[in-house]
């Protein structure tokens, strides 16, 4: 299959591009498109055959559900049966934005979207290309991240192309995404609210709406006992080819430990890759393959660069990767969650 790449402006997307992309979706094809978080791989959510193509193109296990993207509140009523009261105020304030809610699924949404669950994950993205595409289609778009299953999510069109060229009809290239890590996912019922995936909307903000909000235990341990709340949670994610370890603790000790660990690996003759802050990068030996994220206090920039740093490092073929841990405040919780997953929960606590 020939994958067409159409460029457009991320703030003022061309109507012609959106129209062409919507035609592909209407005829049951797949279009990768930018959102404010990462690039998504979209299909018409009411067309089950099209949705199944997403799983095939990504090599995604069928029990990992995808998110339904909407452009207006009326679409929420189409895809879900009931919305808990306390969710309404929250989405009024935070949508469009990087927050996904898990709510009861309406019959109109094919079961394969939700991997057979009776719930559906929904969000309204804050990106004019994504919103414009949904509007041109006239229906919600089902879309997971536009990467091959297990790889870091794409934050630009080149990364999508690298993974999915030849497997999908179209990529809309509108430059880098704004945030860089995937949406926060929350499951809310009348008497319980749980974060299934930490993201750009931090727990501190969610507490203003859901005073009982808690983290799903697997976020802390990376382990599952029994059935995970979301099947997708159990899969290995973002995994680079090389083994990776995350060094966590107070910064002085983290820096010391990273420098020590890097020296040990170099002495052992290994090609060492590092994903670190600017402050740490300047303290590392010159033979190290370094991906610099940003200054430590700029968690927003660290989030934006994280996935492309992981991909870049992979291209440079290190034998081992040492990553710096960051404070778990605000978007820091999402950054730590992605780093730990990428490392398969190999954590060095200092
Ligand atoms: P992706 O966009 O590739 O990060 O994948 C979407 C993620 O959303 C899944 O891996 C799940 O964590 C979550 N998700 C989607 N649908 C549901 C659902 N019905 N219940 C719980 N989590 C969901
Ligand atoms: Mg994904």
C-alpha cells in the first residue's frame, strides 16, 4: 500500500487536506493525524472493519482497547450511555484537552474498539487538525497512538512513517505535537475514580473534581494481580532495543549514581546510551551516546522530547541505556511512568 503524506499547518489546517483525509476514513481506511499529545492512528469508530485494521497495522493485541476522539459534546452521548454527574463539570473545564474518560459504552460503538469491554474511553483533543478531521468525518474517530505496538509513541510525522509506512493510507504531517506524552486516562463511576494512566492532566488537578481519585496500583508497581482494569496496561511499552535502567532519588545522588554507572559500563566495554537533563549531560564522559531532554526544572519540555529521545537512542544502537529519573509532580508522574515502562521497571533507587 502506498502511504500518502499530506502536510498542513497545525493551527490553521487546510480544508482540502482535511477533506481528503476524511474521505479515506469514510471509505474504511486509516489516517494518522496529530493531536496535542502524540500522533494517533485513526479509523471511523462506527465502522468495525476499519477499526480492526488499526490493530492489524500496529500489530496491536486485540485485547488492548483504543480511545474514541470527539469534536463536540453531543458526540459523547452517541458513544456512551450514561455520564456520572461529577464528570460533567470536569470535562466542561478540561476539554478539549489531554484527558480521557472511561464511561459505559453505547451499542453504537463496536465492541472491538473497547476490546470487548462494556466501557469506552473518550476524549476531545485540543488540536485543530484532530478536531477538523473529526468534524469533516462527522463521526468520532477511534485512535490509539500511531506507533507499532510496543514502540514509543510518535510525536512527529517522521516517527509515524518509520513505523507504519506501507501499512496505512495516509499521514497528516502538521509538525511536532505540543505535549509529547499520551492523555491521562480516568475511570469514574458514581462512587469510585481511578487513574488508569497518568498523563498531562495531573492528579493534583483531578482532585479538584474527584476528591476520591486514586492511582491504579499497577502504576506504582508495574505488576498485575488478576485482571487489569484496562487490558492495555499489561503490555510492554515504549521498549527500546537495549536494556534500560532508570536512576531515581534526590538529584545529587542520582547524578552521582548515573556518572558511576556509566563509568562502570564503559569500563566493561559497553556502548552506553543516556537519556538525561542538561545538567547531567555536561557531567558525562564524551564516549557516551547522550540524548539531552531539557533543564531539570522544565518538565514540560522533558515530556515533549521524551519519546523522540528514546527513538533517537534506539537508532544509535547502544548496548545499555541509563535514564535519569524526575520528580513525580505535575506531568512528572507521566514522565516517570513512561520511563519505568520503557525500562521494564528496572529501577535503581538511590
Ligand atoms: P493508546 O492511545 O495507544 O495509548 O491506547 C489507548 C489506551 O487507553 C489503552 O492502552 C488503555 O490504557 C486506555 N483505554 C482505552 N479504552 C479503555 C477502556 N474501555 N477501559 C480502560 N482503559 C481504556
Ligand atoms: Mg499507545
